[in-house]
C-alpha cells in the first residue's frame, strides 16, 4: 500500500467488541503490523477483492 500524506488520511472512531479486538491485536502482531495498519490492510484487501478499488 502506497504511503499517504497525513493531510490525505481521514480519521474516525471505531467501536469494537473486546473479543474481536483481542483477535485483531494477535493477527496484527503475527503480521508485524499495528492494529491500525492491520485494519487498513483488511479494508484495502476487501475493497480490492470486491472490485471497488484497484
């Protein structure tokens, strides 16, 4: 994923249940990513696979 300038990145609050957060933290650690980076990757992959993003 290409790096973006901070001014290009939108922020938002995400509410997530504790069990999902624990699983996400473990997955991110396995991939050597932050939780934020993991979420960005998951979303980008889902958009790419759905044909909504190149």
